[in-house]
C-alpha cells in the first residue's frame, strides 16, 4: 500500500481521532484571531530604500526624532479648511469665518484636539491681527513720541535750571528771586512728567522717572562743560555724556515700551472677539487698504498670507473665490498622526468629522480636507462595499454550490471548511503579530477560492467512487479511495501554490513578504482542513444519515450525459480535432498579453483607496445597504488644482560638512533649479515655494538688523551667498530664530552642523516618476567634491512612494519568474518520481504561463495599474492556475493508465475533474466578481481582475491543456490507444486510484493515429 493510500485509509478509519485533534488545533490556533490589529497606513510599505532611510533621518518616525523634527511638527496634524464663494475677501466673509472659529473652539470635542500655539490661522486672522497691530503700533508710536517730547522738555528745563543757578551764583538775582523761579521750574518739571506718563503703568512710570533723573544729571554735566569750554563738541567727556544721553532717551522711550513693542511681534493672536471687533470698526477704505497690505507680495519669503490663497489669486487684489485656513491638531496622546502615510487616530477622525458637520451649518461654503476625513471615508467605503457585495457574494456562492452539490450537507460542510481555514489563517496572523492591511483583502479571496476547489474535488471524487459499480459502496471505503486518488494532486497543488506565494519573500516591501507567508500558511491549512477534517466530518455525517434511511449517494457534477458534460467536453473535442490550432491560438494571445504586460502602469498612493461618488443604482438599495456620501476624492482634486497639499513636498537632504561655504553655493544653484522645475508648486506670486538655509537667512535678515549686518559681511563677493564665517552665521541664526533655523539646519549637541535640506513644495497632481527624476537631477547638482565632504539625496513622501511603486513592479516580475522556475522544477521532479514523464510538468505549467500573460494583457487593455492589491494578481493566477492544471493533468495521467485510450481518458478528465473545476471556478468568480460593485476603487479593480484570473485559469486548464496533453501523449507519453471509438463508451471513475481491477484485460496497444 502506497503512502497516500495509507494516509487516506487512516483518515477514513480513525475519523473521531482526526476530529478531536483538528478541532482542538483549530481552537488553539484560532485563539490568536483577537490579537490581529489593523494597519492602513502607507508608511509600512516604504521598505528600506536609501530614500526611505533618508526621509526617516530627516523627519524621524514615531519612535525616533529626525534632524529637523520640532516638537510642534512631530505632535500635530493639520486640517485644510477652504472657504469658497463668489468673493471670499469681503469684510462680511472674513468676519463670518472668525465667528466660525469661535464655534469650533466652543465645541469641546474639537477644541480638545487643537494645538496650543497658532492652532487656527487663516487670511481672516492675518487681516484682523494686522488691523489690531497697526492700531497698537500707532498708539505706541504716539506714546513714544509723547515720552520723547517729555524728555526734550525735561532737558530744556534742566538747561534753564542750570542758567538760573549760574545767575544766582553770579549775583544777577537774589535768593528770593532764585527760590521763586526755581519753584516755577520744578512745577514745570512735574507737569511735563505727569503729561508724559499719563498712559503708563506703575513700573513704566518708575522706569521713565529714572530716565528723567538721568537726563537731568547728564544735561547738568554737559552744561558745565559748555560753560567752561569754547568748543564743547571737541571734548571727549562731552561726547561721552552726549552718547549717554542718547541711551537715556532710548531707555525712556523704546525701553519703557519694550514689552509692548515685543508684543506686536508675538505670534500669539489676540482673542477672536477682539479680531472681530477690529474688522467691524474699520471704515471701508481702511479695510481695503489693510486687506491689500496683508495680501500684497513684497518679494520676501514671509508671504504666509499669499500661501493661503489659491494659485489663481492676483496678489494685492480684493477679489478671490477661495482662501484657506489651517487648523492644527495635537496628536500627543495618539500613537501616530499626520496626513501622509501615517495612521490617524480615532480621536482625530471624530474631531475632523465634527468640524465638517459644523461647517455644513454655516452660510459660507467650506471644504474640509484632512487625514481624519480621508481615513473615515476609506473605512466607511470598505464597510459600505462589503455591505453591498457581501449578500451578493454569498448568494452567488450558495447558488453555485447548490448547482454543483445539490446537497445541503455538502454545502454546509464546504462553508464550515472555509470558515475553519480562515480561522487558522487569521489565528496565525494574531500569534505571529502580523497586522491586517490593504493587501490582506486578497487573502480571504485566495483561500476561499482554493478551499472551494479542494472541497469540490474531494466531494466529487467521493461521489464518483460511490457511483462506481463493482466496488465497495461504503462511505468510509469510498472516501478512502477518493482521498488516495485526489490526495496526491491536492498535495502537489498545495506545494506549488505555496512555492508561488513564498516567492514574495524576495520583495523589499515588508507587507508583501508577510502576504506571502500568511497566504502559504492559509493554503497549508486548506489542505489539512479539506484533506482530513471535512472528510472526517462527512464520513460521520453520511453514516449517521444512512443509518436513519437517507440516501447519501449523489452523482458527481459534470459526469453522465447532459448539457454540462457536452460543454465541458469542448476541450477534449478540440484537442482531438485540432490540437495544433488550439496551441497556436493560445500562443498568439499570449504574445499579445506579454506585450501588454510591459505597458501596465504601477500605482502606489492613498488615492487608490478613496471612494468615488456611489453610482445612482445604489439609491435603489434597501436603506441599510445604501452607501453614504463620499466627497474626499472631489475635494482632493480641488485642493490639488488650487492649493498646496501639506504632504506634497520633496526634500533634498545634504549631510556632512554643511557649514562649508561651497555647500551654500551649490544650494543656491539647486534652489534656482527647483524653482524652475515643472513639478514645483507655484504660489499666487508666481514664485516656487522652496525652503532652505539661504532663504531662511534672507528672511531673518530682512527683519533683524544685526543679523542682516552679519549676513552682508559674510558675503564678501556680493553674490547673495555667504562665503565666510558660515558656522558663526548659523550660530547667530539659531540665537535669533531657533525655530526657523531648526527647520533647515541640524546642529549636534557639540555645536557642529551635520545636515541641511531644501524643502520643495510640489504639485499634488505631479507624476511620481517625473517628480522623482526632477528631484534626483537637482540633488545630483549639489556636488560633493573630490573628497566626499558631503552627500546628497532626494527624498520625501512622493519620492519614497515612487520607490515603492518600482519595488512593487520588481516584486511582480521577480516573484513571477521565481515561481515559474520553482514550480517547473517541482513538477518535473514530482512527475518523474511518481513514474510519469518529467515533460508532463512542463505541459502542466504551460497553461498557467499562458493565463498569466492573458491577465496582464487584459490589465493593459482596460487601463488597470498594479497597486498593493492588483500587484498580487500574478501570485493569484499561478496559485489558482497551477491548482486547476495539476488536477487536470493528474486525473488525465490516472485515467490514461486506467483506461488505456487517449480520448476516453481525456473525456473522463474534462467531464469529471473539469466539472469539479467548473463548480469551483463558477463559485469563486460569481462570489468575488461581485467586488466589482464595491464602492472602494481598489476593491472594484481587485474583484474584476480576480474574476478574470479565475476564468482564464479555468479556460486554460479545460481548453488549452487538453490539447497540450494530447500532443504530449503523442510524442512523449506512454504507448496507449488513439482509437476514436474509445470515446463512445461512458467513462467510469478511477475507483482504485488508477490501478486496473484484477482480471481487467483492457489493452494498451491501440491505434497511434
């Protein structure tokens, strides 16, 4: 007795032991299911490319800070709130937006997420703050002028007082006159002081009083020098006193108001009610003047208000149909946050939905765009998609199984087996710590398809055995023989499919490697469940029912005479009449498919998982099945066309001796090249948005006189780029504006500068390949010299995602090649070791290669790209295609040995095994083809391409493979009969696993022609 026969006999004989062991194993493994976590972020796909590592060094990740990670940046995510209308720059529109901000802050769920500083900033705030600061600046200037006048009068009075003293000492006036005039002067001193300090507080008054006393003392000393010297200006002491007096003037004016002047430069906004009042109190002319002042470009890098306007806006005008407000939310209590590849917490999602809901109650039209809103739509579209396709898929599966099985118990057992396989698979994921992501949507599809395939082959072979006359009709005996006959094919299918999916281990993308491992585990689980657990349950169930008088003998699907048999026999008829034509036709289609495969695009972006507006037919669904509203995709297009998306930025990272003046020269050239790039985002000013150490220093120099002097002094050749004392210049930059400096320069704890970067805003709609090529060219222009003093690399989310696209494409090609070679080697060795020709392995694999080319060519024709789901289609095609082909080849080899006639063996194969394949294919195609009705685009694409894959795999196995088997038999196979009359007799089952019964005198010496 062979090994397969012993195993099959053991399973059929010891069913209760098998049940106990496997049910306990299922419970243990399934206990890991609750441990499975979700991870929908795209960052997990980034891999270990140099660009991904450079981005991590630059901005860090959840556990590590990068060169340029500020606490505010690390712990915040932003919402873009865009106001739309005929003219959103009217006073009424801005006031309405400020009132909307008050409502946002009054909402506790929203306000609790807002960042501490500058949590909401928009054009409305900038105009209101400019108004308030202009008013306060005018008041401060008036007060300062009043203080200066007071000091001037004080100095003048002191001069009179000195003259009075001189007159008294010279005897020009008597003591009575002196006292009277002295009292009058002191009274004037007091009056001037009181007038000057009317608007001052106690501390300011004391500070001003000190300045007044110092001014009087200095002026007294100066008067004495003037009275004793003909040319006092030549006196060193007089000059020193004059300089001291100037200092006193500064201390008594700007010094007294220093805190107030500093407050004007503070980033803190006045309360919203003050902002609203400030706008309401302006005259129309004043409002228009301040609006133009705020939205006029002065050519500096600080045109923040302009960055909040659409690219179509004409700076300085008072008309615009859109403007943007940025709302910053804190993610300090969340695991992750952000709009890029990172996941968004439920707290942030809920708050952004509340913002959108509140915006819908406003008179103005608001567009809310943020990571939370996007995440919500992705998750809702997945749920709505499953709510629509779930019932349809279940209906198709049940109908297909009803047609194939026509037996309630077998249908239930098939579904139970599928559930058990999924429990094993997801339980393994939980114990292994593998998170569920977008790719794993494909795993249930694959496993359900293979499970149905395994179940139908076992059940149908068992039915064939029970129909066979002259053999045992017991349930256990029939199942033992059926498992022995089909078991080898199931093992081979499992082995080759596992090989196919484990080929994904060569991928540099972690989730793809995990996908290969999980799929392989699930496939092995399918073999265990449908090769042992379900057969054991079926034996016990059938025996129980037969003891109670129920007939459990059922006809196998596709056998006997009928329309299904005739349809399935098309492959065998074509193989008998024109096998060469069938092969040529397959080759021609495959050649076209290969060409199309080279043209298939690759896509990796979050937009792939954003739902379109649901089609109108969904409005006719029952209320519980109707999908919600989806607007993020339209909003995303609007933002990409008119504004700068926060996550659309490229970076040029420079590491090494970045304090070298040559680096600044190279950066100056690079930023000019970046500004001229076709992919750079252009502000309303017409300028590109590029941030780098030079632009930062220029900005600080424009508002800080001392830094401007240092910056100018360091530029000895007047080309606008410092060429000496760069490190000292960086030090001063950090002292004056550390926040701005830290965004473009990294300083070590030892005070050395080891990294800098250019941050280039890019168009959200730019091609990832074009963008990457442009940025790499720019980075390549920053030469590192002959001694490698610094290195440069282009990075950023768009570039890293492009690398993932290329890795995804490489994975598709590499895994396809590895799988085909490995499966070819396995099949040739396996067939050789089992007594068949090794060439049968080649023949079995050819239809699979054909179907792969067909599906890739189809993707090109319908414009479907590779993404994280469709990129797995080659693994699916090989996995299902090899399964179908092995079943056909193995059954044909078995029937050929048993019947000795090519045509009879072929017809038995395509109607018996082909019937099982048809049931499996129809169930899987019907069930998962319903994904085409999903709301989520990625699921739609995956459903369509999976259905086509299964269809191609089935057709290639029952139409193309029979022709190949005939040609193989003619030139490489055993010496059997080609007598056409062999097809006239009804085919019987291989009741004994392929060994002719004792006494069978069937000849194998037939007509070869």
